[in-house]
C-alpha cells in the first residue's frame, strides 16, 4: 500500500507544479497585457482570483510529497543531541500530531466547501463558484491524509518505505 501512496503523492506534486507553471504563464500574459494597453491589449480578467485559488490548490498538492520525503523544515539544535529512544518518541509524537492536524484541516475544508456550495458564493470578477477551489484543494488534502497516515505507520514500524524510493530525512545541514 505504501508504494501506492508514494506514487499518488508524487503525481500530486507534479500536478501542483503544472498548476504553478500555468499560473506563471497567465501572470506573465496579464502583466504583458497591462504594459501593452496602448496597443489594445489588457490584463487577464480575474488574474488575481486565479492566482489566489491556484496557489492554494498547489500547496495542498505539494505538501503530501514534501512530508513523505522529509522535506519540511526542522530545528535540529536539540533533537540531534537527544538519545535515540527520545528522538523516536519525538518523531512518533510529531507524526501523530501532524496526522491529527491534517485530518481536522481536511474535515474543515470539506465543511467550507459544502458551505460555499450551499450559499452559491462566487468570485467577484469571474463569477466562478468558490467551492470549485475548495474541491480542488480537498483532493490534495485527502492525499495528504493518506501520506500522513502512511508516514505515521512507517514511524511506528507498522509499514516500510517502498523499495527504491530515496527518502531524505531532515537534519545534517
């Protein structure tokens, strides 16, 4: 099962990268259009709305892979000096807390999406339903729940990293 979660998280991060590339190209087109207003061009309508939604979605799509790869920022000042058993306990506690936090975050994102859909809230310029952004972010949040659960199981010794997947652990900087 871990190989499936790792692959899903990796593809999620790649999709997040494509979202950011699309946002970058759209921003360049919008800025160029503003600069060339005298030539009949103009900004992309709703550009800031698209950047706002797309950036949030990309973050949700990146975080699961970042966590599975040990890419989150850590403060190793004291951690590296702790006994191995204490470091293991700290890692387990952090993984369990992150899993709990991610589950609550996903639950509240679900609630927010349902509320935005119920009240038919739309963006100001594009009149795009706001719940679409919540739904796209929710995909990454669910993948995140799977990734955080997988990492917790690995830390507890109930699962293993997939063979051939290089995992970078924080520390040693």
